[in-house]
C-alpha cells in the first residue's frame, strides 16, 4: 500500500491545531441543557483581553497573562428560591484534563475572578460561584431558608456537578481529575464538600477552615460585647504589641530554635498576668481589666449546649487583634450570624449577646448547616479522596485550634491515624496569619502537593513554605503533617528548610 504524503495545507493544520479538540464551539454552549441550569452567556475571550465586570481596563492588569479561554456564565436554580450565579472558564488550548473549583470568603457573595486566573494559567478548567447572593452580609437569609442552604453547601455542589457536565460537553477528551481549593470560608466549603458530597472532588485543599462557624461567631461577640461595655478593658495597639513580644519571650525557644516564631502556641504556657501592674501602664504593663481581656481572648469556654470547647485565639496572634478583640471580619461575620440567621432580626446588636444563652442557640439553629464539624469522613476515604488542610498558628481570625481539634476527632472516630493518614493530612504553619502573611513561612504550593498525591500516589510527608521580605525569600521551613513538627538538625541556618526534619512530638 503506497504511503500518502500530506499536502502542505494538511501539514499546517496538523501543526497549528489546538492541543485538544473541542466537541463544539464555545458560543454553542448557550444551547447546553440541564435541569435547573441556564446558560446566560458563552464567549471566547482572547488571550490577555479579559476585564472583570465593573472594572476598568487599567485595573485589570492581573488578567493580561491569561490565555485564550471560553467564558461561560450560568444561573443555577436547584430550588424555586435559588438564584446561584457561577462562571466556568475553559482553556481554549492546552487543557490539562482537570477541573478546579475555588472557594469564597466570609458571607461575601461574588464570583472570584481573581481566583480563577491561577488555575486557568495552569491549564485547568475552573469555576467560581457567588453562593446564591450578592453582597458581603448575611441579609440574604431573612425570609429565604433555601438561600441559606445554597450558601452553606448547595452552591458548591451544584457548581461542581454543572461544571463537570459542561466540560464533558465542550471537550472531546474526558475529565481526568476534579479538585477544590479554598481558605477561610472557602476552607469551610472545602470541608463541607468532603463531609456531605465525598465524590464531588478527587482532591481538596482546605485552608484555615471555618469549621466551627457558629462557635467563632460566639467567641468573637463574647469579647466584643465585653469590650463595648467596658472600654477601659480594651487592648490598644501598643498593648497588643507588648503582649505579642512577651509571649515570644516565653515561648519562642520551646521548639529548640530562637527564631521569632512560636512553634506550637497551643502548648505555650504564657500567663498575661506577668504584665499586670497597679498604676498607669504607660505601655509597659497591663491593667487588671486588660489582663482579663487577654485571658478571655486566649480562653476556650465550653458551649453551654454541647459542652464542646469554643476555641479562642493563641499566643502569637496578638498583632492581628483589634480594639474590640478579634478581627473586624470575625466580628462582622459573627454579628451577621446572630442578626440574620439565629434571631432573624435586622436590628439585633452586639450588646444583646449573652454567651451562656446564645452560644447554644446559635449551634442549635444552625443544625449542621454552615458548621462543618462532622468527623465522619468514611465515604470520602472510601471514594479515594485526598484532603490537605492547613492553618496558620498565628491566625487572629479563625482559631487554629479548630483545625487540630477537628483532626483529633476524625482520628478517634475513624479508629486511629493510620486509617486516615492516606486520605487526610493537616499542616500547621508557625507564625502564619489568616490564610497568608505573618512573620513565619506562609507561602507554599498546596495544589501541586495535592496533585502529586491524587495522581501519582505521592503523599506529602512535608510541604516547604517560604517567607518573603520585600519580595526576597529570607526564610524557608518544612510544614509537617500534624501532629509531627519540624525539628532543627542542630547545624546550618535555621532559615533554611533543608536543616529541619519532620518528627513525631
């Protein structure tokens, strides 16, 4: 049989055609049909041409490196009272065969275009949802119970389901792996997906997860109500700085390394009473009322209804505190939780909060809707799912003890660490703030670690994190799977990860 030589035009087609074939053009996705799904728009966006709605071209420089992609805008209505918006970005070329959903923050209802850029440039099809409402408060919940479920867990599930169906429609090649990554409220979404919909994602990254959503609300309002009632008990900026420096003096060397970081603040035996004085403090000591405030913020009182500890903040987080205790975001989210979801009264104010009465009421009203506290990961483990959780030890917004206590509950319920170690690993970062920032190494690639675990069976025995000052890397350290900790070898720079190894405590 004679060999056929391709014509020049055929040769050009072979060389220049995209690295994957589309099953249909982007614009034709408007005809996509799925119950409860409406395609609002589908357009091919040229490389570097994307400008987010409401932003000028001058403010959209971060998107100039994006490749060409098919942008699909959708409305999801799983119930008659639902109005969930989402976007799915599909690479026009060099799709890696994978899908990534991205999480949200606080009660914010918006599509996170900025979070879609990274996965798109890595070849992912990626999606984001506004969780069923617009704006940054929980006012959407008044009179709309179905919207609460949309926000709590349904929007992410519907987004994942719809994204996968559209990916199968758009590409000839089938989807190989699906992932989700989020931090803070996005971390709560991540954990909720693993607990409630264990087959939605092959791999999940849950950063600083707001697992105890109602508990954090109670903890932040407990402090704020106290400090609003007694301004003399407030800790101003200089006093928070004093607390922080003193906590470092007491606990920095507890891990054998004097490096300006508290390796495990949960074991830091720092009593703020050492700073108490009788007269004017002049920034060098604290009054009795201020010492009591510090103790309150560090403390973890029991929920009167369940007896479970509502975790406080830890030594090393003080620079992130405010005059009213926890961060502004924690306090605002807590106010919204009780105002709109617990008491359904838009006139409810912080001064009405009573911890002994309301902490239990908050959890009872939630009834596992927003909270992601179920330790039952049996189905997630059985499905082969992999979950990387991480939390900064110096987080001033969501208590890092949430993460460690949840991990320990999962270990107990599932019969030991050996039964979950190939499915769930928690990495605690000394000196890291909320999702980022802080004096400790706080930048690391959890997504690549997750990909290697899911796709190649390479479980992350450590993840190297770095710290930058003015854009220059000045410290690195391995993050270890809890309860392991990074132990200094005794030689070499303590600013270099290679001189540390993960060891059991």
